C-alpha cells in the first residue's frame, strides 16, 4: 500500500489578491507541483501551463470565496473538470452532507482516506462514504492516474538501483540480481512513459 500523494499540501499565508489566477505560482509551490486531489505531477500537463485552479467550494455557488486562497486547490484538468461545480452541502462549511461530499485536500484526513495499491491504482478506505463519493465523482479509477504514478515510480526507482549497482562489487552474489532488477525497471519505466504519451 502506498500513499495517494507523495507530499501532503499545506496552504501558506498569502497576501489578498484581486484575482484568483494570480495565486497560481503560490498554489503550485504549496501543492508540490501536484494535483491536490489525485497527486499527479503537473509535468504531465505542460509543467503547470495546463493545470487548473479549482474552487473547493464552487465559486458559482459561493461567489464570496472566488479569490479566497484558503478555498483554492491546484488541480489537474481531469479532476477539476470532473468535480466541476459539484457541492453536496447547503453552505460552504458543510463539505460533507448526509455522508457524501468532499474532503479538503489540505486536511490531514485526506491522506488517510485514500491510498494506492501496488499497481498504482487509487483506492479509498472502506466505510468512508465521502471518500467513496469523491473517488467516483473525480474519476479516480481512470487508467491515467495509475499510469502517471507508475511512470514516476520507476523514474525514481531506476537511479536508486543504478547507484546501488555501482556500489556493489561484481563478485557480490547480489550483483546479478541488481543488474536484472535495473534492466527490468528501465523496461517498465520506458513502457509507462510511452503509455503516458499516448493518453
């Protein structure tokens, strides 16, 4: 089991700005260049050029929150378009209403509500009805979420194995196993990089 996101975002204090799109650079930093919802790095969407700013509580329903930094989420287009202006509660403070709704991505509860299995698929904790609702509404079951995660996983794994192989003498019984693991990992990395280009 792996965490949904590599890092849990935390919004920093920001000076009040007149337009929410002016916060994009700060959001990118606070969200570690990743979608606050699914954890996909913005490199897969033009290194942030195509990333969106989501209004957690929709601006179409809560106009007064349009430029509130605390209501903004750095989001991939997939999650933002899927969420759209959906909101289950009658007020902006009622994120979860009748057991369905949205868990705030910067809330610590978010990190324990979702996880990834060994193949990178996003899963939600059984019994967490709000997480289940979000999983389906934000289309967390799409193959792209799995492929992007696996591409990153092998991209980070290959240098670590390569370093270990360089440090291991050829006479060591582990040398051949490490070499095979490295070649297999490179092959997997190439496969998922190719798949993500085809999405």
